[in-house]
C-alpha cells in the first residue's frame, strides 16, 4: 500500500507599511537584526498565524512604500523577523521549563500534604463515629485533595498552550519572508 503525504498548507500574509521603522519597536534601542517587532505588528502576525493548523507553513510578504536608501532590505527583514520569533520560542520554552519545575515541586509538596492529611483523617476516624470527628476527618480528606489541585492543573492543562506557542513561534521563525517595494 502506498501512502501519499499531503504537503503542509502554505498560508500567506501581506503586510503593508510606509517605512521600515513601522515594523520595529521604537522603544528598543538595539539594531534591526536583534530588535523586537512592534507590539501591534507582532500581535497581528501571531493572531493571523494562530488561526491555522499546527502543521502549516507561512509566507509573509511585506509591502514597503518607502524603500531604504541602503538598498534591498529583504535579507535584513527576513533575519530580523526570524530572530524575533526564534527568540520568543526560546523564551516560551524557558517559561515551559519553569512551569514544569514548579509543577514537580508542587506535586511533591501536594503528595506530602495529602499523605499527612489522609493519615490524620484515618487517625481521627479511629476515635469513633462522633459527628465532630466525622467532620474533621472529611475536612482533612478534602483539604488534602484540594492541595493537589495546582500540580494537576499544571500537568493536565497549563503546559499545552505554552507548547502550542513554541510550535507557532518556531514556524514563524522559519517563515518565508518577501519584501516588495510599493503598495
């Protein structure tokens, strides 16, 4: 049986700017290759790209009205956009690493605490079926399991969005960038 692999879809975005500086954060004093994209341009590109399937490829065409005197900015813009999103992928990967470390620490603390609570609840349960003891036993059981809420939240839900962001930034970090003069 022959398998046919469908190539990843390519999605195209056209950005129209008057001048090169509009793409970059004016508060960032670093040279263009290391400069952050303008927050609005970054949000626009991220929001656009996030709407497509994870396996997608991206092609960004930048229409530049005022061509710089230094010549073709295509290579410089390609490197700047790639560097920006590669850096964001690394920062998000680091945030994921810290989240998982926090999850492991929270899990260790939570397991120790729930164990203590369940042991205490079991010890209280041996005193009898008195209503006061029963309430204390159930309260300790509930408090112990509530302590496990945050570690479970981290390991079941919190890391997925970060992983999705990393993948998106990696795709944008290798997007095909084309710079065209004019509107």
